[in-house]
């Protein structure tokens, strides 16, 4: 395992948890969204032995190994559970699959009673393999490494459930919300309930932090953002923290833009993720250390590597100096990312602030 300067720069405590709980760190904790995945040769070898992607997610041995691979290689400060946001609609009874080269394929919600085929409550027994994965991973992590669980936010998950696949602007879900707001609200409410139950079970199984991914938050106009992004996120955060006061929560409303300050002030999360387009210095001023900010290196800068990567890392570190910060990307690691550039990034972050 490569520690890339860990012993010299980071204490034996879990730095990610410390920052989320209110402390500042000279060296920010570091992990990457999609840090387990196709850019790693060991992941590709593991994946080649498995069946469908959903079967892979539901295989505790394989999913645990995928979760641990980037920790062994890079010594990140956090591991994130290997799974997918669409296990929630799967556990609500919607048909979910993944086609190679095309991504997720779901039976779209349509017709006069589009929710009639869904369960009222999430089937947590169907997700038992996920919780077994968590139990396997938590016993294998280094003591300084935090463990992150996650779910997709209701708006983002609903957009896949309605369209049946990913779309560039989530137009099917947006139209559905305008034309059939009562039904859409019922779907969002059901997803809030399912997300809370799922996150609580993850926490009970052993994760220390949960992140809520709202990958398509940025496509909505202000009134729709408030109703379908902000309010459901705030509800999930409040209910998780009420039920498990020790839990730490990160919200990632990707593309929040002008809504970012409201998210920092009003979601009640311990951390807020910044996408690539967010200005770090402005976000740090707005946050005033009320929450930890996470992000937000451009994944393409990571692919570029070298001097360009070093410059971008230095800029982000400077912007967050004196603020609670978790270093991450503004979105996930891209499959074509060279492994040596991730090693370079770890070195730049851990040696870049004196």
C-alpha cells in the first residue's frame, strides 16, 4: 500500500471525520468520487470475473474488494462503498439493469398510475448484500481511514426512474414534474422515505459518513430547485441526524450554482460538495467554516497531470487555506485517468501546503 507521505503529514486520527466535526487541518483529507472503478487495472480484472454490473454491486466479496482497492493503492483518507444509486429503485420494485456501453436501463414510470408497480416502502432485505459489504469493509480498513456510505438524492433518482435511462437535461422528469406535480411529489416523498431508511441501515452496518449525490440538481430553475432538490435534501439530512446523532452527512448538489450559499446555510449537512464550476474562494467566503466544503478539482486536470495538475491543486489549496476543506474532484474520476496521475495528485495535496 502506498501512503504517499501520510505518516509525515496526517495524524493517526481519522482526518476526514475531524474536518466534518469542525476542525481545520493543515493538510486536507483526500478522497475521490469514483475512486474505485475502471481507471484501476485491478478493478478491471475483478469486474471481468463478474456478471452484470448490478450482480457485481450485490456481491459482497467483489464489492468489498472494489471498495478497498484504491485504499491499498493510494492511501486515501476515506473509502466509499462500492455500489450504485439505482439499488434504491431496484429495492422499490422497479426493474433495473445495466447495458454495456449504454448505462442504466429501467422500466420507465408511465401510464395512468405510474407508481402502482412500486413498493410503498423500500425492501431492505433485498439490499442485505450491500450491508454485508459494509461489514466486510469496515473490518479491513486502516484505522485512520473513514468509511463513506451514500445514496442518490430523490430528484436525481426520480429522473432515472421516469425516463428509464440517463438523459442530457433530464427533460422527461422535468416535464413530468410540471404536468403531474401531485404524482411527482408522491414519488419524491417515497424516495425520501426510502433514502432515510437505506442510509440509516448503512450507518448501523458500519459507515461513518453518508453522502447524498444530487448529480442533476443544476438543471432545474429556482422554484423547481427549491421543491425537488433543496427541500428533500434538507428533510433527509434532518431525519438521518435526528435518528443517528453521531452520523456525519455530506450533501452534493452538483450544479447548485447560485443556490450554493443557501445549501451551505440551510441543508443542515456537515459538509457540502462543490462541483467543478464552483469558485472555491467564493464558496469558502460564503461558508465561513459553518460546514466543511468538499472538492473541486476538474477531473480533466487529473487526466492532464503534470504542471497543469500541480497548478490547479495549488490554486484550490490556496483558496481553502484557513477553511475546513476535504480535497476531492468536482465530479467522478474518468475511466481514462492514468493511475500515475492519481499518485501525483496525492503527493501534490499532501506536500502542497506548508
